[in-house]
C-alpha cells in the first residue's frame, strides 16, 4: 500500500499556470485526491510551452500529474453549478478549494460558503489587490535582475531576468502550506476560511527574509557580483579541459576542504597576512574573493575535470559541475530512476519520459509512485458520479447538451 | 487576539542557513512556538552576510524572526542531553523536530525516537545520500545557468548564476509542507516518522514539473533567450527617459491589453499575416518575438515612463517596472507598512527596519504581528524552565558549568 500521507483528503482546483497547479500537485503527490476543473477546451495553460510536435504541453503535463481532470462548459450556468457543487460537496476531508482565478462570480467565497460553511478556499493572486501580475513582472520590481549577471552589466545598468519562475515555485509550496494549516485549524475548531496569497507578497517576503530589504534600508547598496556568491567564497571556474565547475566555501569546513583539495593552505595563509584578513571568516573570504579566485583559477587551469572532481570529492568539498539540461538527463545519476523520486512514465499524448514525484520522503510510508497527468476531462463522468451521484443517463444528457465531453 | 493559525504547535529546530530556518520561521509566523537551538557562540549562519557595521547578521535576523532562541554547549554531553530532552518532550502538539544537520550522533532518529516514539523529525539534506551541497552547487547541475542571461553568452558558453537562492527558498516552504503533512498524519494515526528532504531533489523535481526534463529527453534543446520569456511574449524595454519595464502577454487577455495600450492592433495583424502566424496564440507570439519586440521597442522609445505606466495601467496590462532594491524600499507602496504583511520592527543589534510577516492571509484570523528575531540564547532559561522544569537554581549551576550563558 502506498496511498500517501494525505490519503483521504480531497481538493478541488480551478487554476492555471505554475503556482496554483503546483500547489495542488504537491498535495496530489502526497496522496490527496486533487480534482482540477477546466473549461471544455482546456484552461489558459493547456498549450503552454514547452510542447511536443503535436502540441501536447509538457508544461501542463508536468504540473498536473496525479490529479483527476474534470472538464465542463463553465460558460453555462449549469456547468458552473456543477463546479460549485463539487467545490462545496460534503465530507470531513473535503471542502478544500484552490484557485488562482478572481474570487468573484461563481468563485465568490461568500457564495460558496453559503453552500458549505466550513469551506477552505485558497486564492492565489498577482498582487494583494487582485491585480494582474506574473512571476516575471514581480521579479522586475524586487531588485533581483539588477544584481544578477556579469559585473560589467552594472555599467550599462543591464537587467537580467531569471529563467526559473522562482516566485511561482515558492508560491506553489506556500499554497500547500496554507491549505494544510487551514485544514489543521478546521480539524481543531470547525472553522473554514478564505486564504489569500499574493505572488507579490511572496517575493517581497523573501527579499525581506534574506536581509535584502533591511540592508537597503540601513543604507547599504547591494552590488552586482556576477557569479560570485555574496558574503563568502564561491564562484565558477574552468578546468584545463574546458569544463565548468562551481566551488563553495561557505562554512569553515567547506573552505578547508577546498584548500586541502587544491593544496592552497600555505598560499591562503600568506594572502591573509598580506591583506590583513582572517580568511577563516566567511566575510573576509568575500573581501579577498578576487585574490582567492585567481589562485583557484590557476589550480583549475592546471587540472582536467576528472582530476578536479577526484580531488574535490576526496576532500568532501562542496562543489558542482555546470551541466546543460541535456547533460543532466543523460549523465547525472540523480536525474534517473536510480533516484527513487523519479519514475519513468508514459504520458498520454507525449510519450515516455522521466518524471519527478515528491521530494519529501516520509519514512513511515511507501513512496507514492509517480503518476501521469490526466487527459483533459478524463475523469468528468467518474467524479460527477462519485461526488454528486450523477447517473450514466444523466451524464449522457449533459454530453448531449454540450456541458461535458464524450 | 492574533495568535496565529498554528497556535499551540511546538517545533524544535537545530539548523543553519536558509532552507531549514525559513521552514521553521514560516511555522513561527503562523503562530507555532518554534525554538531554535544553537551552540553557545552561535551556529554556522550567525554572522552570515549581509551584516551591519557591528557585525549583526541581517540574514540571520531575517530568517529567525518570531522564534525563541536557546543556546547551549552542544559539545558537552550534558548540553546535548538537554537538547534531546527538548526535542522529545511530551505534548500532543509537540514532538516536531526540524534540522539540516546530519541525523547521526545525538540527532540520530532512532535514538531520539527511543525517547518519544511518535517523534516527527524532518531532516533537510544536500543530496539524498546526505552529501554536501548548497543551493548554488545544485543550481549548476540542473541546467539553469546555461539558459540564463544574454543570448550572446551562448557563443562563449557563459554560465549565469542566480543571486536569489531559489532552491533554498522552495525547500524552506517544503519543510513546512512536510511537517504539516506528517503532523496531520500523526493526529489521525498516532504515527511519527523521519521525513527527509534533499535540496537536490527539490531542484530536480522543479525542472521536471516545469517540463524541462521531458523536453530535454524528447530531443528538444532549450536555448538561451536572454530576457525573453519562453513560449509567449514578454521582455524588458527601455522608455524614452531611460526607465526599464517588462511587459508580458502570456494570456490572450494580457496580450490584447498590451496591444490596446500601445495602439499596436493593426501592425500586429499585418505582421501575423506577413509571417503566417496566428498571434493570438502564445506560441506564435514567441515565434514572432523579434518582430513584436521591435514594435514595442519603438513605442517605448517614444514614450516616457509616466506615459508608459499610465497607458499600460489603464488597459490592465501585465507589466512591471525594474527597480533596484533601493528604489523598492523607497518608492514601492507594496514594500511599506501600507502593505499589512509588513511591520516596522526594532531589531536588537540592528535597528529599525521594515520586515515581512507571512504572505498567507487567513481571513478567519487576525494577522500575527511581525516579530523580531531573538538574540542568541535569549530564551534559554525560560524554555528550559517551561518545558523541562529546570529551576532558577539549577539554571544558575548550568551557567556556572559553562553549559548555558548568563
């Protein structure tokens, strides 16, 4: 039995893009029954790139694994009525609704609560007023693009956008946090509620938590440091044979492992004396980063990747190889079925590929096998029957009226 | 009353750096009693940059807000015994332990479980075997640095490191997810467990969920697209007066708002016809991104920032201004006490500054006010008394033996 730690919990999801679907999928990968409701032709993200040659979205499939899919004509009153009935259906472990659509019309919390008083609704918003914002427009505001990328970019005031939608990914996990916390509270008090979570607030909170807001307010200005890790020693280097690695000396132990691996102990001591710095302190290593970088550069240039990897690994240093995505999927053991988080799935419409399950590993339960994403509307009849008691005949009528497919 | 949604829950934390402390702080900001245990002189992250002029870490303060701090001589058997007693103390809402230290020695799960059978321990790891890895070394492996930054970087195979420790931040939220899910399970079954969460797996799962692994395996190669958003239309532009903004047309609605705001409808229609593309489809907008970009560039170059902002806002377009951190903290209303997520705190050792509470807003409860970070060991006597019944006289003896401070 590997039903997952949230087995029994039921979540209804009306969502698109990254944050909300990822939040739902996180719960689904823990065994919750997550039912995503979409309009008949698919939601806003149904064809989001990357897509296969026949236009199946690998993005959509990636973010909706292990869910059930219900597709209804949500432009019709009858379709919306069915969706509301699913959202507010009874059951101690049900009554959880996740959305990133504006909480008005049929998604109005008060209207939904009138049908189920202890409903927990979580609404993901762009900004806290419900305004339009996505990961990339929020990222521009919080200062990160101006401190990312090559130091030479500072002169021309270059902004470097991130490729990873980091704010979406963090928000997705906070969605799961919010629903679990609210459900815990409901178990103890019987109280439901409307949880709101703005992408903008997630980003602002993160820059605050990392000390960047305090730093800016207290009068210091964070500069752009290219690939150098701020406040300690770490950056990328090229090996003699042109591979690229990153080494990090954040803790003293990591730093000593690096020095040992590269035989730099004496040179580093001498450098510390010359500069009047204590290179056992991370801050002083940052101050001496150019000089230290030059030493490491020299060592790297004299050794091949294989030699570098062997030395660093032997000393337990903290380092990584820069890999392209192609190298990651073909050469890195962690990105293969040797890692129990992964499964080889056969995704309808896309084919066989490696897909990740849940990074959390609960010792008391078996891992939930990695599931595929549903096809659009795959579970409509099944879900309507199970939760609302819609008979086959009734469903046939719905299909005839264009309310549901098939 | 604003005690928070997790009021009553108690979590013991032995941690350093970002992910584990952020996970604990997320629970603390929801009202859980999170008690961080550190060695007497402070943990590995106690002086992590950014720091103030007198070496108070704004980083540490940012990631440990609203917790209680216990400092003990953890090098001594007696200190470790006290820590173990705190971790395994009774209480239905207690018995939750969060760490990113190796689960051996006094942190060995079996040893701890021998004292409290239903203990929930969550261990954050670098890689899944417990090897050394940090956000930056994992980031190098998952392919992101090779698809970040200016397209010209592709020729010289430049890698662009992220500045935001995105993997740490995601992992921090997953810590909270894991603990809440495990505690829910314990409430229902009585079962405790050891939850493991590897930073490496978090990153691998994210690139899988976003479709990047599938894309790489199915034979496509994601290219570097500079500041252009993949698969739709979005990038940065300069206004006539040199400000920088990002505009995004991910959904059709967003795209139409952009075209309306810039008066580009006719030109876009003509372009679509000329290229044989349907620019109402996001993928086709990506295919035509250079031509569309040139049009938008022209419009932006003819308008000042104030004009651009007014037009885009009027049409409800999705856009953002690039701001430095200094601009963010001085000019953006969302980053001020006008945003109820923020509070102005007076952080001992650092001063007054704006700090963020929880992005999640639970309608059924008042917001928990933003708390300061404790000073190191501030709550040692109080916590030992409350949880272990250590008397003042006994505590005095501990101070005399160098086990605790003050």
